[in-house]
C-alpha cells in the first residue's frame, strides 16, 4: 500500500505543548504521512480525565491513522475510526474531527470522500492548514492536479513548513519541474528541527536523487536521514534500494531482510522479492499475499499495488482488472501508467497507448513510466523519442527491478 504523494495527512487538532505534528514516513506509498510525534498514552490519559475533549479525540485518531501507515497494520484504522467518531459525537461538525475523518478516508484510499470531507472542514475553519493538506493529497490521487496545486498554495500561505513544502515538492515533480522540487525539499529540510522531520526530508531528497540515477547522492541523503533518526525505516529501505540498483544484490537482500522484519509494508516486500528473485531465490510472495488479505479485511482498497505486481510478476489479466478498478476510482498518472502496462502485458498494446500517453502528459520525468510508454510504442511499431527520454531521465535505469524504481 502506498500513496501517490510525499506530504501525508494530519489533523487540525493540536494540543498546545503536548502534540507536535511532523512530516514523517510514507505509507506506503507512496504512503508518507504526517506523524504525531508522541505516544498515544498521554492522550489516552488526558481523555480519561477529559472525555469531552473533542480535539484530543481527533488527535488520537491521527495517531492511529499514522500507526496504520507506518506499521502496515490496517487494524489501526478501526481504532482511528472510533476516536474520530467520538470527536464528532462530542462536538458535531468540529473541524479537527472532520479533518481526522478525511485523513482516515484517505488512509483507506477513499479519496473522493476524503476530498469532500476535507472541504467540509475548510468551510468550518478556512484557517486550518492540515485540511488543505488532506485536500491536496486527495486531489493528487484523483488526478485533479490544478486543484491540488491550489490547495497546496493555500496551505503554504497558512502554514509554510515541512508538511506544506514537501507537498509542493511532489507537485512540482509531477510537472517535471525538478529544480523546484529540489528547492522545496531543501526549504523543508531547513525548516525541520525534529529528528523525524529531518529524516523525512533527507529521505525524500535521496528518493529524488535515486530516480535521477545519482546513487552516491541518494546514499548520502539516506545516511543523513538515519543519523537524524536511526529508527526511520523508509531510509533503511532506501539504502537497500540504492544498494540493489548499484549492483550489490547480496548486500541488498540482507538490508531488505532487516527492514521487512520490522516493517512488512507491501511496497518493501515487493522490492525484497524482486531482489531475491534476481538472486535465483524464493521471492516470498506468500507474505505479500497475506498482507493483501489483511488490508482487504480492514477496508483498505489498494488495487494499484496489485495491478503493478501482477503485471510484473503474475497474471496480466488480473493486473488489468486491478488497474481498471484503480483508474476508475483514482484517474491519476500512476494509475494511468499501471493500466497502460497491464494492458500491454496482456497483449493489448493498442488499448494501452492512450493511458501511457496520459501517464506522461504532465511532464513527469519518471524513467519507469517512460520506459513503459517506450515498450508499448515499440510493440505497435512506432518510432518515438520515448526510449531516449528514459536515459535522459535516469541514465542508470534498468527494467530488471521495476518496483525499486517506482515513485514512493
């Protein structure tokens, strides 16, 4: 499970002096979420003493949403739902509770509902910056890019900082503006002071370098992330990723084993499986399947991950079904790419072409996405610039490990 974004979501309810909102890890997934940097225990103790604290209930819901994303355990969403419902029961229509509900809906990939709920929160409190963040994330997922940009601009105007700058970075990257994407991440890094924030920013600076084939630079950023916060598992996964792409598959397999033992997220499990498969070993897809079933049982729809996985490693017809379902709900560039690639792998390249063109229409300089378009055009006998653009975007691109080169 991963989010197509790097900003994440957060709640408006902040208990002064008690809760600090940081922009920590992804979901997925491109997950990636704003994390309340405290344990839930002080909140629970406070709520036992003050059961009418609707802001506190909303904040507790945020803790649980973030735990679901960070741990890959979707059962936390049920707890988040109860906490957010309590906030809205105590004070119907309060903006913290509405933002919490929107964050929960986004966590479950219900982005149309999340956008509508976030707009309700904004209508009640136009100065609540976190609601604009949820709205921007949801618009990105829905392929409504100009509206996402507008929401991010509103968020920056209200609360310039790590959460808003990282969203602006991703928005710029989707448009192919890597200079602005880099600058926004550097703004976020300068603004960061909590270890989780610093690690988050350094990690995504590493991801930006990785997708451009700058592996030494990427490794340096991942190392800085871990210096700031040694427990920041996305950076551990980043080091495993860059190690594999640099050619040391044995070391990468060891690094992935350590990461997935702590954090068995679907994206990381797919990456680990690809490395093991390249080494001629069992990729361990059974663990991945169990994670998929767990997500389904807890109301999380993640057709995107399974469309990509089945297209690369499983049944192309099943990949098409997943991709069509994802694109039908969330017609963004990643879903368009997944549908294009699934159709191509299923022998339906003529149908795939329009989606491959859509996936590259924003100017996104993503080598894997452009590689998919190049392969589709090649199958149709077309001569285009797509293959050369792949190398322009990432001179070290290899199609052998596709999951390691997807956008996180």
